[in-house]
C-alpha cells in the first residue's frame, strides 16, 4: 500500500493499493462522467486488461478511507522515465480532490533525488486534467503521443 498521508477535500485518507482478488471488481466497475468518455474509457476494466496484457503498466486501486474510488497505473519507459497513466476517478467521487491526492502519492516514482523524470499525458481538450496536472507541477514538453500532450513533473 502506498500511503503518503494525503487526503481529499472531505478529509478522507487517499491510498493506493495493488489490484487484487478482493478489489478488482470494484476497480473494473469504476466509470467516469459521461462527458469525459472522449478521453478515458467507459469503465476502468479496460485499464485492468491493459496491465494484464503488458509488462509496462501496473494498476493500482485508489482508495478513500476504505472504499475504492479510482484507478491509476504507472510504468517505466525504455528511457527510464516513469509514467502515470490510466487514471479514472468514479463519477460519484469527482470534485473531491481524489485525483490530486493520487497523483501526489505517486510522486515517489522519480526516485529519492528525482533521478528519473515523471511524465503523463492528456488530451488537449481535457482542460480539467490540464489544470490539475499544471497545478501539481507538470509542464508540457512539446511532445505529442497518440493525440495527447506529454507533460513532465518539474521539481
């Protein structure tokens, strides 16, 4: 379990835990708001399948106190950079700071001295994601991959 002590806006402790036999169904059923489906899949189950079929990505369940409220995955690219991807916060849980706390919890990816860059990507039309990631210190790199802007954490 990854617990950096971050809480959401309503005071719930946000932790990241491996997807396992006890929580995979709750993770698979997570769904974003309808207006977000241009940028994320209709269900987090797609990300679970991706992590099962890939050696690159690792899925984590996002918990607020004892409840599964989201999904995020991380991976290591060939150049050693660390990536945050596949974040879905359930529609009913959005607007409470869960995504912010989850990304902040993954800050350890760069290593103790920020040896490795931490990157993520988002669709240019996803202004909510752009605001969130910019507020957390991510800056666009100028690279576009699969129609998404790549951003890197500036330390």
